[in-house]
């Protein structure tokens, strides 16, 4: 069970200001305390995390207009959503029909979710990123349809990279042209250069110690094919790839703000939007969230996530629509999920602007304001991009092993090899 500490909540609700906690008034309006899914035959109840509600509302509105079926949203904060799901799906009755689930929850709740195999035709699977197809199937059965996805990509200050003074000075120092970095070495060099060139006005990059997914992406970039633990319980931490990933990750500390151990998504996004970072690896949706009054407004460039020996790799941040097996509206719920897939483009022009289908992202990648779609496509399609392991205890592994390891690794004098071995032992104790 998740423990709802403020630190954990800050790590998980990575969509910045969009994922605000629902107020009591909002919850009341959405029917958070409502009873069953069977009360009204013309209404579907959908359980959703606060930040994702906006993604689904246009779909729900059009679904109601075309079918006559109303969609009633129950909106909860991240930890509250997990606790509600856990209580009801593991109990004898549910108060909802459909739920939007974080990818890492699918393995924990699979036995209480309706199989969706009939929806995953070859045509459908061909329009979903390979990592998401893999993630949607738990023990060979599809239990969720991806409704939106995300991944970290590269953010950089165009005003700095295109400055003639920097374009002249960088080649003299590093022997190559100043371009948005694509490799670990290029990222290190650019972060080092801009840290020195900033003269205290800004940093080269950030290092996030209070999140795990950025290091997991680095792990895949290093060529590790097993993300921490495989489905048989074999733990990969301590490998040469894991050591290389952690060494690179912590090797950026000299060019980053202090206090890395406590830096989470919200803190890093704020630093970049305030003009304090020349480079940042961050979830793609943040491109559309730069405030108009920000010193970097109109100056933000984006590119695919960087790569190590294995090339570009990211961690998909997908959410899935799933049906509670206990719902009495199976056919209507299945119709809504199929409709959400068919009309995935309706989510694009929302505040987060995320989608899950390859064709939807491709159709908008050349539009003004959606420059982040092309690097997002490249990152999610990269061969080394892998989903997090489909094991029920994944969140426990994150909380008890990965986050503590990273937070210790970003402290002065850290022994990365020893920390990886300690984390390996901790993960082995979790998976048995």
C-alpha cells in the first residue's frame, strides 16, 4: 500500500502545477463519496486522478452527445486514487465502472480488472508505442488501454545555444559545434560549459535526487535490458550498466544547484521556468506549461532524450483506462474505452496536451506549439525505451530501495558501487 507522505506525492504528481489536489468542493461536485456504478443505467462513473480529468473531459462530452450516456468523474489526488482503487477492487463492491490507472498499478490490480484483449487488434497495437503495448498486458492479458502517455525529453535554452558568443567559445573549449546534446558526453560538456559561462546567473543542468524515473531512463540508456528486476525476481542492480548510469547521473552534480537530494519534478520545472537552468531532462508536457511571464518564454528548445551506449531511451509515463470486473456496466464501459481510443485526438488541445496514439502525435507534430511532439515520438519509439517492470511490488521497490539509493548517491563522498549493492539487497528482500 502506498504511504501518502508529501515527499512521495511530490515525486508522483509530476505534471507540475496541473496536478493540483482536489478541494472538498471539487470532490463533492465530482461525486467522490458516491455509491455504486449501478445506480443509473445511463451514467458511467469514471475514477480519475486530478490532473488527468481534463484529458478525458472532451472525450466524455462527445461520447455523451453521440451515445446519450453521461460520464460522471470522481476526481481524487494521486495517493487518494490509489487508496480508493485498492479498497474497492480488493473488496466486494465498487462505486465506479472505469478508472484511469497509472501504469505501475496495472500489475497490482490485474485480477480485479476486465480483460480488454478484444480491443487490442493488430491495427490498434500498431498505433501504440511498443513499450505501452507491453505495459498494457499483464501476464499475457490486456487490462488497460493507454489514453495518454509521456516521457522525458531534452529541454534547452535556445537563447543560450544560439548566442553567437557561445557558438564561438564552445568549439574552442570542446572541439565541436554547440548543438543540443544527444549523448551523455555532449550533455556533460554542455552542462559544464554553461555552468562556467553562467557566472552564477544560471546552472548548467539540474540533478533530481527525489525521483527515480530519470535515473531509470539513464539505466536503459546505458544498455541495461532489465529495469532493476525481471518478472522472475532476478535483480540487475550492481551491473556494469547500473554503475555507469549512476556515475553519469551523479557526475552532473558539479554543474547543478545544491540540494539535489530533495529536488523533485516540481522543483526542477520551477528552476527551468525561472531561467536558472541551461539544460533539463523533463516530461514533454512541460513544454506547453512555460508561463507567459517566464524569462524563458519563447526561448525553449526541445529534442529527444539523450542516450548512452544503447542510444536514446526514456521511461514511458502512461495512464490506462481499465474496467472494474465488479461493474454492472461492462458493455457500456467497454464502449467508452473503445471510444476514447478512437477519439484520442480530443485530448491534444487540453491543458496537458497529451495523447497515446502514434498517429495522433504524428498528425500534430508540425503544428505551432507542439514542437515537443517530434522528440516525444522519437524517444518513445527508441529501441532502448522500456516500461517499468510489471510486478505488484514496484512502488515498494521505488520507495524503499531506489529513491533512498539516489538520494544518498547525490550526497558528497557517496560510494556508488556500494549503494547499488545495498539497493540490490533491498530489492531482493522485497521480491523474495
